[in-house]
């Protein structure tokens, strides 16, 4: 759940709506919105029929207002998905007979404003994220490290963007180099160790795992700056070297403690310090 990430899951009345920040504003999955408004098991067919109806009613700019953006599906893969920004989405949902239309419009306006506020004051985003983790039952000490890790990650991805890595695929390649160097595992393999599917790996790391991840990413950022790396090949080398620094630290910790740093547990399995019972989220 990185603040810098382009995509998010928003929740309206308990239903998830995928959204992505694109061209300076939030774009929402139209299929998800329709599913919230009309229910049923065929929101895609409903949307296809609605598109025809809107065109017949004279909404000729519909195709120009709809964007196809990559969003993660329930199978964990990313697919091109019909999306609309808030203004266009208002026009679409106004044509859907549902008592939820007005509450949804107010919710959409609020979500859009929150993003603008966060751009102007990033501390607001951190505050909202802290509250979300608290609601899920994470301890304060862990949240402090997670938020610090988010800031370190933001710093790193900003460097990547400025130095020639811009796509999600390139980000994933560089991240895997860092994780491989630090933990001898790429992200997907690490998630398998923790029995995770779509969940965010970092949301299920222990304190030590988070700290080592921060060390690797902060080191990689510093290497980019010191070496003035440009382009994927130099950036990849820096990521590999930054991961190796944290990897040596991990091995030293393991030698001193006699225990592996990598935990098989995810957050759902970690015991509560007070009750010693598994936490639930």
C-alpha cells in the first residue's frame, strides 16, 4: 500500500472500486462502479448495453471520455479496463436507475478532493494511511516503520522516474533485483513463502524485514545519486548492489541470532502481544 503507487482500491459501502491516478486525477473502473450500483453477476454486459444507450441519447464524446487503463483483476494479473474520471463517471452513473447514485456521486467527489489535498500536503496521505493500519490492528511501532518505509520507497521511485525507468514493468524488475539481493527471493517467491496471494508483501513483513527493505532501498537511492545512473542497465546494477548491502546485513543478523530473518508468517498469522491469539484483518 505505497502512497506513491499509481493504483489503489477504494471502498464504497463495503464494495471495492479500483482506481488509478492518471493525468492528474483519479480514474475509476466503470465495471466496479456498475457492480456497486446494480449488483448482479453481469456488470460487463450491463456496461456494454449502457454504452449503446448513451450513444443513442447523444453522448457522442463517450469514447473520448473513456480510457483503457491497466488494473489488477481478481486473478492477480493486470488487464486493460474501461475507466472514467470523476466528471465523466457522473454522466455515466446518472443514467443508471439506482438509489445509490447520489451517495456514490458524493463519495466520488470526496475521493477526488482527498487526492488533491494529499498532493498539496503529503502528510495528509500519511495520516490517512496510519489510520487505516490502526483500524486493521497493526501495532504502532510497526506502523511507524511501515510509514518510514513508504517514504524511502517514494524517494527511490522518484529517482527511477527521473533516470529513465517509468513503466510498472521496469519498477518490478528493479524491485526484484533489490529483493533478491536482500532476501535471496524475488517478490512473488517471497509472497509464496508467506502464503500471500494479492496482498501487499510489505504489509506482512516483520520489523526486521521492513528495516532491511528500507536499508536496501535507501542504499540503492544513494548509489543512483552518487553514480548519476541513467537508463535501465545502470539502475539495475545499482539495485543489485543496494540489495547486496542489505543482504550482507541480513546474513550477519542470522549468524548472530542463529535464526532466519525471513518469517514464514504473514500479518494474519502473527500473534497479538496481549492475547497471543492470531490477529485478524
